[in-house]
């Protein structure tokens, strides 16, 4: 037993001796690594999350942008100094100019028609004018007009691509009535009014001292929405009247360099009732129509704001255009989105039976029902009305005897001429509208309308085509067209704000 105890003691001693002889390792020291600031909860700290801050900032900016956009669209009120609203051109240049003033269309087959008539003339007139119902004298007059109009050429003194008078799509154009100082005005969809002095240019030198010419163009921001009509009255050549979808008609005084309110429809400036068309039968009277189907008469010598009670209800939908009879200014013709052309007598008005607001309407002589909406009506000095619309037709109505109509008569309104013409403009091209030449120096009653194949088509009152004008440099549809009041000059405005002049 004692031997076992001695053996165990010896083993214990050896084990203790071995353990003490080993090298002990130094204890590990925990190294702290800088991991940066710990993520803290902004919610627990009572703060907003970064995402919420960014979102609220974006929302505030969006509100500011919307308010700015609304202010831009709000109707301009009061007198405007042209020097303050000039967009394109220098004011000194503007002052000099202003002060110096005071789908398938029948027209596409014009060349064929022209060749047939030339053949007829070469044959000694063996094919008599009975085919067209025209007298021999009338036939010669049209042949002469066709020869002159077909020889018109595109103005290329300045490249048509450089004659950009407005920033946006052109809605309306007008010639100044002067026959010596040729000026064209154009209004776009954002209320900018451009002026082009045709026979004047600006000379500019580039970096290499090469001198070149640019068109003499000015533009002014006189409205906040589309300029639907521009009037250049012959009895007031120093003034231009502009009607706009912002609910106002403004008078541009070229002599004083100001634009003043001639008429304002009493509505919210931020959400106005737009004026769709206007006309002036005399120096003191303004006729106008609205996008809501109303017609009004305003005395320009009175306050520019006219109460609604003096409006007349002519249609339940937008009036696209109207015109008055030059020989009887109490007679007007209107074309509407409701697919009708109506002829009215303003001398006799009465309350509409079914009207809840006791609205009044003038006596209606008669109406023409179209398959689709009617875009425009125009009444010439011979008593003929031309209209066109989305049914792809041009209609001419002979109302030459209407001057003698009494204010209680009714008449059938039936077209005497009907022409096929593609009027499907789509979204990006302004609505096509046929326009008479107001006072033709050659005594030939004729109207012009744009062709969707980038041409201008000119027709006589009898439906005879007089010209089909096109050029490779006319690279866009000249949708908005107008004759000079007396001379055979034409202008067309495009969706890009450019003008094409034929002279």
C-alpha cells in the first residue's frame, strides 16, 4: 500500500515540475476597431427620415413650378409696354419697324386640270365653257388668274428654314394691308405675336468677317394662351387686334409701342373662357365668339369688360370660326363643333325657350348640317360663304341675295360648290381653314387653303382650281394661311413657328 502511495506522489511531483517549466503565453489584448458612428434612429430622436425630407423638398418644388406655370397662363391684364414683353429682336430695331407703319385632295390633280385647259386653249376653244357653266369672259378671267397665280414663287431671299417668327406652333397669321411696306404677323399657341418685315434684313458678320443676312423678325409675349385671330383693319393700319384663348382681345398700337386690352371676357384669369374668333365691321365695333358657343358685340369706346347678359347663345359647343356679310353687317355665319353652319340676323333677338338662364339668340335664317365638325366660315364681298371641316370637304354657299332678306325669313342653306379636300391634320398641325382674299385687285373672288401634302391650293368661287403651290424648301405643312387683302401674295404658317411667303 505504501508503495502505491509513493508512486502516486512521484508522478504528481514530475507533473508539477513539467508544468512549471513551460513558457506561459501573454494574455490577448482586445483591439478596438473604429467602425464609425453607429446608426441612430431618427424616429427615436424625433427627427424626420432623410427620404421624407427629400420627398417634401421635391413636393415643394413641384408646387412652386405649378404656381409659376399657372401664373404664366394667367391672363395678362392692363397695358403692356412692348419693350417689356419683347422676346425676339432688339427694341431699337422694333421701334424702327413699328414707327414705319402707322388624305386625298382635289388640289392634288391640279396639273392634270391645267394641262386640259391649255389643250383647250390650243384647240381654239372648241370645248366650250358650258362644261363648267362659265361664260366666255369669265373663263378668260380665270385662265388669266390661273396663269398669274401658278407663276407665284416661294420667297427665298432668306432661307425659309430661317424665317421662324414664333417659338411655338402658329395658330393665326395676317398681312398688314399696306401694299408698299410688306409685313406679316403670326400668333402662336402660347400667346407670342411675331412680326416679319419681309423686305428688310439684318446684316451680321461671323467670326471670319463673312457677312450674311438674317430676316428682320420681332416677337412679343402679349397673351398667355393661343392667339386664335389677328386683325389688321384697313381703317386702322397702325393697330393690330389679337383674340386669344386667354379670354381677351388686345390692341397692339404700333405707333405708341403698347398693347392694351380692347375687350376682356368676364371670367377667372387662371381659367378663362377663351375667345375663338373676332371681327370688326367698323372702327368702333368688335364682334367675337367664344369656345363655349357664345357670340358678343362690344363697343370699343366703352369699358373693356362686357357683362355676360349681353351675350347671345348661338351654339352649345365651341364656335371654331365666324364671319359677317360685308354687304350687310347684321348677318353672320358661324361654324361649330356641333357639326353645323348657321346663318343669323342680329337685328332680331329673343329668349331661347328651353334656356334655364334666359339666354338670348338672334333670328336664324337657316343651317347646314355636316357629317363632322365645321372648322371655319368666311364670307366674301360677292355674298359667298366658304367653309370646311373634318368631313374632308370644302363647301361654297351662294348667298348673294341675302342682303335683301328680312329678319323673319328662313332659307335653305345648300352648297353650290362642293370640293374634296383632306382636312385631317392630326395632333401636331393647326386646323386647316379656307380664307377668301378680302379685296382682290384683279376682281377674281378666290380662296386659299393648305394642303396636307405641303402645298397651298387656291380656288375660285366657282370651284375652279387656280393654283397648287409647292416647293422642296417648304418642308412643313403651311397649315395657317392668308392672302394679302388686295395683292396676290400668300403666307402660310407651320407647326414649328416658320412662315412661307409666295409672291
